[in-house]
C-alpha cells in the first residue's frame, strides 16, 4: 500500500490532473493517515474492515491529542504566541508572552473521514484499473455520514450596518461584491478588470487566487463546468466604478512603484492580495464593529439568503452561486427555503377567489383534528 500510494500521488501531481489545493489535501491524507495506518498491508489483500478500522483509529488518536492539549493549556494557563502582555511598570513597552500554548488539533469528524476515504477511493480506483486490486474496498468501508451544518448568516440589517461602517475601507468594494454577488474568496482575489463589464452589469468568473499550503496559486474557478457569468445590481456596479477610479488614482500616486496585475482588488502597490490576509482583515473589521462572527465565506451565504428571502426561485439562486447542481443549493440552504415555502403557499392560496371560505383570525388557535 505504501508503495502504491506514493507512486499514485506522484503521478497525480506530475500529470497536473488535480488542482494544487487538491494535491495538498491528497498529500496530507496519504502521509498523515493512509501510509501510517495502511502502508504495511499488501495492496491486493486490503479489506473494507481495514479501512474502517483505520478511520476509527485516526479519530480516536485525534480525540486523545485534543484532550491532552486542552488539559495542558488549562494547567499551564498559557497565552497565545505573540499575545501582548500589559505594559511594564515604569512605563516600559508591552512585551510578548514567552509562554506557548500547545496546538489543539482540529476534530477528526465525519466530514474529514469522508474526505480521507475519498482520497483512498481514488487511489484504489486507479489500482483496480491497473489490475493490481480485485476491488475498491474503500467504497465498501463503513464511514459515518457527515451532516451538512446550518450556515450562519447575517440578517439584512446586520449586513447594512457592516457595509455602512466600512464604506471608507480600502476593500469595501470586495466585501460589498461578496455579499451581493456571492463570489468565493479565491474568485474575489482573482477577479480581473477585463472580466468586469460595468455597463452591462456583468462579471465573468474566469480566474481565482487561492492558497495551497499557504502559498498563493492561480487556478480556474472551483466549478468550471457551469455558467461563469454573474449579474450584478446597479448599486454594486456603482461601487465597483468608484473602486476603479480610486485604484487609478492610487496608481498615479504610486508611480513607477505600481505593480500592474490587472486585478480588481489589490494591495496599495497594485500587487494581488493574499487570500488569507483578506480573511483576517474581514475578521478584524467585524470584531471592530461588534457584529456577529461569521467567516468571509459567510458573505456568500448572506448573498444566497438575501435572494431566498426575496422570493427568488431556488434554481436561479443555484445558477447565480454557480453550484454544480441544484441539490447542493437546496441541501445547504434548506432551513432558509422553508420560510419561502410558506410565502409560496399563501401566495398560491390567495389566487383562488372563495366566497364561503373560513375567516383567518390572527392569533386564534388553529383547530386540531377538527376540534376547536
């Protein structure tokens, strides 16, 4: 297994048949989980229960490491690395705390187990096609089903409060676009002016800047098999127009030091933004203005929730988000779609003119089983 996994991963990366981010994930799964637990077994003799036991062992190991780290940090009353202590007596400057917290591993939950199993499944599919494995046992292993968590979104008044508070921030236009067009972080960072038509109020999502092991890489959008065009509203187009004028002025002020990238959102010298910086900057802003904590990707969910709340058909919402299937949209926002269903029911009922219908009295108990 170790020989096959190593060779399979090398060929995957060398052939460039997978995205850089996928290559990083595959390498992590192979080196951290699959080879340590399954590498000593013969490829042709691997059984479904071997895969199941591997996932259980990894989960138990992660649980122990998390518990040990949490206990150690509590006992040592440690401080996060780089956290500033109060100023010294006598007016001296603050100092960085020398005490380090033990890193707490992230939980190895059902979703992570599914991703590790998917990596092994891909490797064993290649082995089966090569005639080296009699079947793909990863497909037969027992794995806990991952439930899609409810997405956390801001209410419209919270989004309005946030945008009003940051209107003069350098990346205001980026966050505005994320909230109303639903672009992903990498798509925002990789958006080029040549792909923006402000008169037609249309954006072509044709590139992205993402990270692989903290290194910025250029790639095609995540869902490159769907319509990449995204319509934007007139207000968002005006925001981008103002941002364009500001960027041109900044380029003139910077002069020869300007690094032309053709990107919509850049640093002060024209260079592309690091996606991790954008995420951290967003967290800084929402903390500064006392808003409920959400991730930068949460603005994409806000964009979806606004459309659903406005009564937009879920198929249209799915298309605007560029999901590969409407099922992904429905599964992700099912708890939001429920309110639209009630609105649809009321609207449909209102179309029928009944002369002898029962009156609807607000606040009255609804009869149950025919008994009032």
